[in-house]
């Protein structure tokens, strides 16, 4: 029995992310903190469990304290499980983003207590902020997709959706975006698919980016001309994926084609003018 308890304490202390326990009666305070939480924040156990002040609550970022207080208040009222995201200021002054999942209950004495698992999501927040930056400020399409034989799109930004002209989904209508995300080749014209597949194979095997012009098939059946880059990367789960950044050059492509066509017609007209000369006096063509 003692061995089992020791094992449980060892797991809670070192292997459960940011584990700690609350006493939710006034004044709310921490009754237990794991070594894992101490390492996460840089404080000692006796600092976090001191009766003099709730150092953990004071470590919550000032801008998030109202949210944190409301979160703890809900847990103190009745037994339940809730999750909340907020920021903590470590002892060294650096800031981390955390997701706190807490289960509250009454103990055998009727006192409201709670157990918390705290996960550091700083890297995930940073990635989401980077994606949001790409989504809102960079005038480029951006996609992330799997390295499978039939790649699935795992992320697509707003600009890319605009380039491909996906309509807003209405009740009873098909979600074309979800259909396209299941197979990236649906975005590629039939005659371009082999070339695109070769690009992906080259990027994957050589682990080197590829850039160039390409044609995409929009959802409305028209074509978009883009200049893009493809790279291979490893995501936060350690899984390889492709990432693409594209610029819409459709207008430039069409202007260039129109200019080339006009140049061809002008040249053809000059040739015909030299071959067929109209004799006004004789009313003949020679």
C-alpha cells in the first residue's frame, strides 16, 4: 500500500504537467505543488504554499487576473471540471502561456478542494500568433499539408481561401473547402498534377525548398496563376509536413499573355501587309 502511495506521489510530483492542489475556501491557497510546477515557474515549494500570500495568484499576468479570479470562483461554488488559458510570470520575469484544467470537489470534511493540471502552451501560442500574422498581414496564401501520397491540408489562411474563391458555406450546401482540404490535388489542374507531384517528391527527398510558377484550379472552375514556394518542415508533434507560400500573379500572367498575343497579331499583320500589297490603280492584290 505504501509502495502504491509512493508511486502515486512520484507520478504527481514529477510526471503530471504542472500538478497542484487548491483549498478553495477563503482565503484560497495552494495546499500542494509538484516539483514539475516549481520547475515551470522557478519558485520553491514553500514559496508557493506559504500562508502569507497566494504567490501563484500573484504570478498570474495582471491583464489575466480578472479572468483567473472568475475561473477559480466558478470552481469554488460547486464541484466541476473547467479549463482556462492565461499567462503566468515566472520568477525570472519571463512570461509563459498556460492551459489550466481543474477539477473541484468536496472532501470528507465538506471543504471544497481542487486538483489542477497545468500545461505550458507558449510554443503553441507563438505558432498560432505567427499563423495569425500570416493570415492577417501578409498578402500571400499560406498552407500546411501532410507528406502523404494524397496530401491533406491541415491549415489554410484567409488569403489562400480568397485566391481559390471558396464560397461561404450556407445551410444545406456542400462545404467545398473541406472537400478540397481532404486532397490537395483537387486544387491542381489535371495536366499540372504530375509536375506538382514531382515537386513534392523533390522537396521531400532532397529536403530543399522548390519555387516556381504554377496554375491552380479555383472552386468556381476558373484558373489562378501563382508563384509559390514549397518547403518540408516538422510540426510541433514531430511530424513532417509541407508548407507553401504563394503569391497570386493571375493579373500579371493575363496581362503578359495579352501582350504576347497582341505582339503576335501585330507581327502577323506586318507579314500579311508585305505579302499582300493592294494596287489601287489596278484594283488588284499581288
